[in-house]
C-alpha cells in the first residue's frame, strides 16, 4: 500500500509540489534581489543626498563669506566718506573763521580810524580855539607842504 501511495503521489502530486516549491524559491530569490536592489538604490540616494548637503554647506559658507566681506567693505567705505565729509566741514569752518576774523579786523580798523578822527578833531578844537593859533598852525603846515 505504501508503494501505491508513493506511486500515486509520484505520478500526480510530486511534480506540482516540486513546481510549487521551485516557484516559491524563485519568488523568494526575486524578492531578495529586489530588496538588494532597493538597498543599493537607498545607499546611492544617501550618498547623493550627502553630496548635495556638502555642496549646500559650501554654498552657504561662500554666501556668508561674501556677506561678511561686503559688510566690511561697506563699513570701510562709510568711514572713508565720513572722514572726507568731516574734513570738508572742518575746512569750511576754518574758512568761515578766517572770513569772520578778517571782517572783525576790518571793523576794528574802521572804528579806530573813526575814533582817531574824533579824537584829532577834539584835540584840534581845543588847541585851535584861538584864531591866532589857527593862523600859525596853517602857516606852519603850508611851509611843511612846500618843503616836501
């Protein structure tokens, strides 16, 4: 009986069971290959992401450096402009002071001249109160003018 069961199994069931096992083995191998391919793709993507991240960091560092350089340049330029503007203001102030000084000196000269004339006039009036003294002074001045 065992022989009959074995023969029936060999004749009818053995091939389908072996085919099913072979199909199952193939599907497992395909799944393993797919998993391996997926793992490789993930590693490639990870490497690509790391490369992109490194490039992004380099770009960020470059942009930050440019920003710092630009800031330093702008500060330096602003300092130079402020220095030049301060020099112009100081020069203008010096010129204004010089003009004010010259105007004050001229004003003092005019005042001294006016005072001198007033003082001379008062002295002459006092000294020349007498008409005889006036004649003598006029004669003396006329003689001096002729000599010169």
